[in-house]
């Protein structure tokens, strides 16, 4: 089984019994594999702790530690009690950590912001360096994932910014929204805490060590670096203009984000990060919920504008098509100037209706109202007198055979009137069939232009990065984001299709003349 298929099956197994928590599960597993921590923001009872408990099943021999923080929590309850034997026999202050946080694989800390300063300080080292100082020893903990949760964010004046910054991935988790999923959840009698994952799927300690080294070798290509630099610049611009709601993303977080993207690429069995992986970044950028949408917009717009692109020089082709169409029109269309009736504006805003006052009060209609009238559908119009006073509201339309006429339907009777008009020049065209030799030359010209377009399409196809071939198969990013990644290539192809359609219209112009 391939690595990607295995991770996919692990995710599916972790999702068993959970509804509308797929993204939270995927991000939690990805964070764990990257060696990072995730913070879940949401109300009580939306499966935050359940996600952490199930996450341990992804690892062979996994065990978890779970604790609900409060302001009276002590380090003994989190890191283990002090060993009386060590203290008495060896005069050493060490904790018994096996069944506590330092001895667990997956840790869930609920209401983490309520922890006291001594717990917070110890957590900083565990979160950042995976080291716990136990007495005189620095113990390398084997924690694979730390999931924290709360129904609130840390207070800005409570000195929690350092701890908050240690959680690379931040995710807002909500109650079930879809009615069908809600009903399925409340009637589901399966044990959601049961380990249903096949043993061979579970990730071993040896694999984790090997994968950790392999993740570091994943390439970060130039287009990804460029996108990240543009995102960073846009965030700095935003911060400068919004000092009270700034992002404040600094060097350490950017470095950790690259590690997260590399992990995504590795688990997707790629040798390089691609732009789809970059859609994970918004989950690492926000500090307040209202910033998530802003971060998503910045990332999406940057990828759309500065992602994969291809340089096609189609300006000469557009000029050639303009010349081609002009040649065809000059050869096939003979201009003929004729005099036609055109409504004469009165007082700039109105047209005058002749002889209507014999039947209705008011002899003027607003120019805009008349111009909007259709031939086959009646609309309501207003009639006005010479002073601009509204005198009537009637159903009317334009007649089929009189371009300056007006048809009024009143009490099942039809009245037809003419507007006051002037004579105006209008250019009409008499069509002339081209000589067969000229038409043959034009066909050759059209064929050459179409051949050039086909060559450019082939260039687009051959220039597509390999990354575009698997955009919709990313384990951690929704496939609909692929459309933004493909924008530049799709727009180039659409431009060529539009030019090909223009060639067909030019051909129709001279082929249809009889």
C-alpha cells in the first residue's frame, strides 16, 4: 500500500462516528505528523476532546493524556507527582511522569488559557522543543501531537501571547450544521471511542523517525517561495493599516509553516511542495476569528495572481485577426448612406408623441422609458404634459414595422402613434460575394491562424507543471481550490478559444453571402 493511500485510510478511520469534522481531523493528523500543535476554538460539546482521543489511534502503541484546566490546576496534575522515594533517598526533585503529559503520545489540554504561570512555562518548552525539564534532567518527550481547546481566545493582557504563538495550526470548530448529519449523529449507537483502525495502518515509532528526516528533504520550489513572500508582504501592509487588528506573524511561525507544507507534500507522496499546499496557510495566520476570512482572501488572491503562469505572446495574433476582419469587411460590405426617421428630443429629457392628446392627457414620454420598450412585450409607461407633470400611466410597446412608433393598449383597444422625428443619416451595407480566388486566400489565411492557435494550445499543455496533474487529490486541501491554482493556464486557454471563435465568425461573414 502506498504511503498516500495509507494516510487516506487512517483519516477515514479517524473520521468514523464523527460528522462534519473531516477538516479538523485532517489538520490534527497533519499537525501531528509535522511535529506541531493545533488549537481548536469552539463551544463545549462539539467533539474537540473526541478528536484528540481518536488521534492516538493513528499511532501504534499510542496513549493519550487529557486534562481540563482550571485556575487551581497544579503542575502535579499535568506533569506527575514528585517522587517521594527520589526526594528521600537521593535528595532529587523529580516527577513520576509515565502516566502524565510527558509520558503520553497524544495530549489534549482543554481550557488551556486557565493554566497557571508555572504550567504555562513548562508547556512552552514541551511545545517548542519537545523537552521537559524533570528536576536536573532534560527529558526528550515522545509526544506526537498536542491538541488544545477552548471556547475562548487568550486575553491580550494576560501574558499568554508566547503560549498562543506555539500553536501553529488554529481551527474554529462548530456544531453540526446539516440536518441529515445531525439526525445521523443523535441516532448513531456505535461507540465513537472504540479503536476501529487496523493495526497495520498505524504509524510506528521507526516510521515516524524515518519520515521526519524525509520531510526535511522535500523541495520548496520558487513559485511557492514567491507566493509566501507576497503573502508576507500583504500581511505587513494590512498590519500597518490595521494596528488594532493586526496579524503579527514573525519568523518562527513562517519557518514552522514551511515544515507543515513539506509534511503535506510528503504525505501526498510528492517530492516538492505545490501551491495547493499553500491553502493550509490561513489556518496558521489568524489571531482572531475575524482574521481568518481576510487571511483566506489574501492567500487565494496571491495564488491566483502569482502562482503557476505561462507567457503567451498573442498580441500579434490579435492584430492579425483585426486586419483579417477589416479586409473581409472592405471586400464584402459596400456602405450605403440613407436618410431615416429618428425621434427628436424635446427639452432634452422627453420625446413628443404626435396626435395622442385626442385620446389621452399628456403628449410626452421620457426618452429612457421609450428606448427601453420592447416589440413583443408590453411595459408600463408614464405620459407627461408640456410642464413635466405626470398625466397618465399606460401599457405600451413598440410596433414591429415603425421604428419611431408607439402602441398603447387601453381598455382592450389598441392605439398606434408616431413620435415627432427628424431625418438622420444611417449607414447600411450592401453585401457582395467575394471572388472565389479571394475566398480561397481567406480560407488559407484562416487555416494558418487556426494552426498557430493549436500550436499555442500545445505549448500550454506541454508547459503545465507536474503539480497541476494532482491538484484535486490533496489529502488535506479541498479540491475546489484547484481552480484558483489553474487560473493563469485556464485564462490563457480561454483567450485562445476566444480567438479561434473570432476566426470562425470572420469565415461565416464571407461564407454566408449568397
